[in-house]
């Protein structure tokens, strides 16, 4: 596979990252994006959705210490999002709330996915927070305007409770997770850690009209040019809260990722 220029030398790679980060800042200023920034200690009255994810999961043969380091990072990051209000016309941005994750802020080495590999990096593991936020946003009237899916699937399913491809990759600051409030309602994000889980909810000022159900379609493993890939579609059912009737279905994402682990072809039902 032919390498891109930015992959040939660390200086070129780091320069390219700097350029992309600068371009994102300039773009946001030009478009005059109104970012959600105000945090409230009092909860809004209506619960739109809530979710939790395990803090410790077996991920292939990865170092278990990286799971503990991830928890340190999440304990620093979660309060930066907890209580954020998203008013009409405002955009929630993961990185606008978080800022850059540095050792000076207390972040430690955790697991990151970069250029098709699992690597160590300061602030690693925050994708779990992004995953939680994205999954919850799909269950609200908020419009997801930016979401990135990893181009590879690094670990086999173990204790996975959500469909493949229902998470969100983040990398400061140009690979972001953003949702826009196009409604007249105000939403609020709540996020916290327990001993075993990362938990969250999205609350609203007024009772929402719709509920949402997420489902997976067209899941399969395929082989192309000697490589294994996994693909699926994530759909959302829009349901009237008062009647329970399904109003419509919406396609939210198509995922296609290279599989980095050994496949049991018979068990997963690959298509070749």
C-alpha cells in the first residue's frame, strides 16, 4: 500500500497535524459557530435518554494497565462535559469542551487508535466518552453534524452491547464529535463515573415529542484483496412518545472497517 507523504517522516506528520488544527480554528471563526459552553449544576426536568458502559473490558491482549490509565483520563474529562447546556442554535463540540489533553493537565498514557494500529498516547481512552455521547445523542432531537468512525476494527466483540460502528473516534481538534440543536428545546448533558461504569444522560427543558430506537442492518464480514473487512448500517426509528407509533426510519451511518483480528469464518458468517 502506498504511503501518504505525511506518513514518511515524523516532522511532516506533525506539521500536517498542526495545519489541520489551525484550519479547524479558522473555519469555526469564519462560520461563527455558537458553541455550547455554559454549565449548570441544576438538572433539567425531562430525561431523553441514559446509558452506561463498562470501564474495564478485555480488549484482545492489550495491557490491562491501559484500562486503569483510561479511567484516570475519563475522571479528568467527564467533569468538563457534565452539566453542559445546549441551547437552541448552539453546537456541542467534544473538543471545545475538553481542550487539548496534555500531561500538564494530569492526563496519562492510554490506548489510542492511530494509522491502523493500537498505540499508547497521552489522554488515550477518551473515545469511550465520545462513544457514550454519540450513542445518547442518537436518542434525542439533537442533529449529529460531525462524527468519525475508525477505519479499522481492532478487537473482537467481547461484552459488546451496542452494534459495531455505533461509536465515535476523536483526535484533537479536527476529528471532533459535534451535534447541533435545531429545536426550540434546551438540552443538558450529564456524565459521571462509578467504580465500574461510565454513565451519562441527556436531559431536556421541555418534554420531547419523539423517542428513538437504534438498530443494525446489513451486518457482514467481507474479504477484499486478501484483507478482511466488517460493514453494517445503523438505522434509527423515530417513535411518537404519546402513541408509541413508529413515524419513520432514518439511516444514520454506514460503516466499513478493516478487521485487525483473526476471524473464525464459520462463526461470523463471512461473505467471500
